[in-house]
């Protein structure tokens, strides 16, 4: 059993978190939290329902995109469809589970919980997103690459709440996400997300992240450096896939053997890179 509170201001939320610490859990969409509670894998003593904190339900787009803690995945999906911006995020959102889950699930909830296989932590890593965190002790900003530990857990403290995330403007970058899943409602067995700047088929810069049921969301820096300054070719794609397979961190989980996860991660990363380069070239030619 647990107790429950429904604060209506961020100040009240911080008071509750300061009092309960690690014994409390934040409830927004609940799409990650509630299954853990129902299965008995998580037993919080207190739930903090933040849905009444209206100041946390927002989306702002100037050059960068800022998303509040109570913004639903479906709401952001609809918002981006009408603006044709932040292509990687726009491609990823419709892939998440189904409409029912996207209608309830929040962007920040997925980022803070970081379940294995979830798309959004990998997207945040690829964007170099900035996360705004608050507690009674003060506010701080965390880069996505500093939020996620190697084991897939996060660096948030028990009395902190992720109040918003900023996805930087990716400009004319090409973007692509590739994934393989067994059923629509399951987390992807493996996936890759890419942002690339290229001209004349030559890669100027690459950001590439992989994720999956056995793959904690992670940037593959060694793969990024491999292709920068290189012209797209079948040989380069083969080298990129091989590099990803060599350096990706994989946890063995039921149904997804580690060797399989490495193999697929390399293939999907190379495929996403190729598609993102093509998109980048198309965007560049359109501007010219």
C-alpha cells in the first residue's frame, strides 16, 4: 500500500519529494511506473501525482524545442506534425507503442525512467538534449549524456524532479531512426537514431545512438568519429556497422541474445546513417 498526494504547484511537489525522498515516486503518465507497481517490482510508499501542476504541461518552440514534464507524447507528436521541425523526434514519436500509451505517456517520464528499449532516452542523447531538474536544494541542468549511467539508470537524486527538457534545433541535419520489434506493444529489441550533417555525400558530423531491450541507450562516439569527413560508400557503411558491433554495451536479457543485439545494432545504425545522409542531401538541395 502507498499514500498519495496531488499537488497543484511545483513548490508543493518539491516539498513532498523533500519529505519522502527515495520512498516516493512521481506519477505523470504512469505508463512505465504503474506496470512496475502492479508486477511487484516496485513498491513506493508514496505517489506524487503531478498532473495538477499546470505549469508543467507545455511545449515551446523558438529555435530550440522545450517540453514540460506533463506534456504527453501524443500532444508533442501532433505539435511537430504541423511545424515540420525536429525531424528525428517527429519520426520517433509515432513508433512508441500505441495510441493509448502515447495519449498518457509523457516525454519527461520516459526520459527519467529510461526503460530498456524506450526510444526517447536515445533521442535525447542524439540531440545532446538539456534536462532541467529541480529540488528544494536548488535547480540544475544536466546534459543527456550525463544523465544516463552505463547500466541504464539515471543520475537524478530522490528529491529531484525533471521539470522540462530542451531539444536543440537540429537545423538542416538529416535524421533517421530504425528499429526492430516483435510486437507493436513491446519495446524494440534494438534500434538506432541518427542526426547527420553532410554535403556532397561527405559526412561533416554524425550523432548516433543505439537502444534496445538488451542495450542501455548510449551514444556510439567511436562510430561517429569513424565516418566524419568520409564520403558515403558501401565500404564505409560496412565499417560503421562493424565499429558499432565492436563497441556497443549489451546486457543479455531473455529473448535477445547479446550477439544478436550487437549484430542488429550495427546493421540498423548503418541503415539509419545512410537514410539520414540522403535526407540531409535532399534538404540541402531544396534550400539551394
